[in-house]
């Protein structure tokens, strides 16, 4: 027999009768870490110090490191690590998740006993109905809608709110959030997301935020490849990288892939894109490949032909196969593969 009292008692040290003032965050990777820090610090100030926070990550050391760092900056903050997504759901009225992809979302929300949905089911009706889940993972739209359905069936609310802006935007608090949910849910999400971003766009019902994000990233994935090709072409001719980038960024070829994420060292002398640090600390090539794959999966479901998207996906896959270390480096690192020759391009077209 389910005992709500027993389950709540297990996290009473975190809740302390203040569930309504507690925000939970699950997923403290490169993006989640920065997002959680901004959300918690600004919520703490806004609440006059009364807000409480709990975190959870598959890597316990990441969660512990985050808590220690937050305590160093805000010594009086009430924040701690919890052992499972279910405990986070029991302790928090607002729960945010930022996870790698579909399998992790399915596990965190739906897994036996330890997931968010089972955790919600152990609460009282009043506690469930006041709970709000925000998932900022980029994942399969169909799965996202299925997870949302299960969350709503408990009586809680949920939106999908994938982000655009990368780790740099996450750290600066300038992310764009693309939200899928009802109008009421969007209004509830806005003040929470405003602590982490500058633009919050309601894209439509559940899954719409993800669809918009996937379309945007398909464009970005294609752009980064052609910027790499154009920069290589121009510099091989003898053009100075900064001069060529300046022309592109002030002309009709202007795009984020060139003006912010230009792949050639020295092309953006006033900025520090990933290429200035050996392509570390950006948006990993494997994640761009994942997002491109999600876009093509959605395209197949809807019967939409995406010729350039297909070619771009094959190129990212081929480059990672030829140069495995590119998988964890920023996706602009494909420039280095281009600069070494056309073998990966030929391999992609043979596959």
C-alpha cells in the first residue's frame, strides 16, 4: 500500500513544509549547470532568501560540485542533492529537466519508482495539481508528447521548452526558449524561464517548442557546414580569415555560424568562438548530429523531403567516423576535417 507520509518523510529534510518555495533541477551538464545557477541565484534574490532548491544528476559528483559552488557564492542558500528524480518531484513544486536526449527523458520521467511521474503519484491531490514541470531537452517530439500526457494524467502541468543560444547563452542568461503547451502553462513558465533567458516564445501546444527547435537546428547544422566550406575556399585563395569573415558577416551570407561561431581561428578577433580554444566548450558535434537526426525523423513521419538535411547529417556522421575526437568538440570543428581533405565528404556520399 502506498504511504505518502512515508515517502514524504524520506525527503522531509529538503521539504521542511516548504514545497511551494522549492525548485528542483535535474541534469547538470554544460547547459544545465549554467541554467540552474542563473535560475537559482535570481530566484533566491527575488524571494528575499526564502527560496529552496534541490538538484539531481546521473553523476552524483556533478550535483555535489554544483551545490558546493552555489554555497560558496550564496552561503545561506538552502540547497541540497537528492538521490532520484522521484524525490525531486516530491520535494519541488517546480521541476526543470535539461537532459541529453530521448532515452534520458524517458528514464527520468517514467522509470520504475525512481521517476518523476511515479514520484508525483505518491503526492496528495493538492500537491500534484500545484506541480509544474518544464523540460528543456531537445528530444523526439512523439516521446515528448507521450511524457507530457503521462505528467498531465497525474494532475500536474508540463511544457516543453527547448533552448537556443548554446553554453555561452546559458552562462550569460540570454537563452531563447521555445515553449510548447497551453496558454495558461506558457504564462506560468514565463517568469521561471525569464531567469535564464531573454526571449520566451509560445510556439503552440505540447511538442511545438521542440518542433520549432528541431527546424532551427537543422538550418544551423547546414549553415555551419557551408560556412566551413566557404572559409576554407577563401583562405586557400589567400584571403585573410578576418577580412573574409567581415565580408560575410556584413553581407547576404551573414549568419550565426559565421558571425558568432566562425570555425577559423583569427576570423573573429573581437570574440572567442570555440575555435580559439581547440573547439572545446561549445555545442558538441555528436549533439548536432543528434538534432539533425531528430529533424529527419520528424520529416519522415510527416512525409517531408529534406535533401540538404540528409546530406548534412551524413557529413557530420562521416566526419565523426573519420576523426572520432570531433564528436565531443564543438560542431564548428568540422572545418578541421574539411581542411584535411575531402575524404569524409566522398565517404558520406558513398554511404
